[in-house]
C-alpha cells in the first residue's frame, strides 16, 4: 500500500513543519514512544504534541546533521551507484493515521529508502559491524511501515571523516510491535488527554529544569516507602551488575584469542581512536606567532561555549539498619 501525502514540505517554515508534525508520531518520535531512546521518553513526546512545552532549538549536532544531509546522500550514490531522490512531503500511513513520516531520500526505481545521519566520533562504536543505534533502527522500521518500503539504507558520516552505509531489511515482527506501541500512545494518551507516567529521569529534568528557593518537601509515608524501595532496587542492581561482569568474564575466558563463540558472542578489537589535545595545540601554536598569548585568549573566548547547568538527583536516604550501624 502506498502512503498518503499529508502535506508538501518544500519551502515550508520550521514552525509550520513542527505544527504538521504534531498531527502524528514521526520517525524520530518512535524510539521515545517505544521506550528505547536515550534522549527522550513518552511523556516528553506527549508534552511536545500537546504544546505543553517549547521545543528546544536544534543544537550544533542537529544543525550539522541537517546541513550535511545532502553531502551524505551524494556520497552514498557515489559509493554505491544507487540513485536517490527527495520526496519533499510528509506522509501518513494508509491504515494507521497516527503514523507519519518525513523521510530523507528514496531510491529511484526501487521500493527502498535512504536515511542520512551524522555522528560524533565518540558514538562510532555503535556503528561497528552490522550494528546501528537502537533508536535509529526503530526509526527506520517506522519509516518502512509508513512508506511501504521493503528495505532502507542508512548512510552515516562519523566524526566528519568516516563514512559507512548499511542496508536494513524490513522486520515485520518488530513493525507490528511498533504499531501497537504507537497506537496505544496515541489513542490512550494523546486523544484522551491523559499524560503517560514519567518513563525516564530525563523526562523529569525537562519538565522541572530548575529548582527554586522553596523549602524542601518534608518526608511522609509515601516518600519514605519509595526511598526504601529505591534503596533495595539499587542494591539489587549492584548485585546484578556484579553477576553480569562475572558471566562476561567467563565467556571471555572461553573465547580467549578467538573472535567469539558462534551464535553467542563476539569479542573483537575496535578500531583505534585518535584524540587531539586541542588546548595543547593552541598553546604551542600561540608560542610561534607574535602576541601569541593575546591571540590564544581571543581564540579561546571566541570559541568558548557555556554549558547550562542541570539539576542533579542525589539519593541520601538511610534505612533504620544503616542508621544503627552509623551510630
């Protein structure tokens, strides 16, 4: 089935684009709704769709991702010989109206898509081998569902100097799960004006980004009950992590110098990462030019950015047994 064209996007302003995007769940929303995004949760998506919070302006990473999209698409064609085209439209699933898509490119003469990405060097490991980040895998499957594609390529420029492209096949089993998750979110929360429960600590930080001079909340039965439960959960988490580390070590002992255990695990050396001490480079370059100290100060001031502080949650609760031990 072919997707429905919801609206044409060529020449559309960002505000109008965001307004149309609120009419459904887009590909970049899918991972958050499904609970696998590192950056957002279902509650944050709900508040955005309902206009209850201002959307943050795109940061540097998002800006360069958009700016370099055409570069990545052209490099993909150069390396693969596969021609692609823009669609310049926002699409809607023919059966599930809450599923929408604003795709990067589509193959010429084939029922296959292309998603263009950029990534920092620090995330390069997530693209090793056949891997790609979970949120992108969910996004691409969402697009395949809406567009009716049989597959979708993803091309990524990592650290501005490493280019990869991978073909992702359609996964109908996962698509069915995504459809159900999105249906529940749209029908039970968006349409009924019922916000989902906070699913991530990051959700809470977005909703209440600042603390005030208001007095601290006094403990009550509910807060103490939650604190006791959190204490138990954190202890269990520590024990599980220790058990996980032990199991990994035992498998590594079996693998030894081989590449892994067929069908169970791999243990391969990642590519060497090169880091540059920019502060030292600037300092040494400053020593080579007249008024080097002044030049260094000016460059530092020009390229310095202030990172806004965020609220930090510290758990200070002590159970009765801990208090007795401390005494």
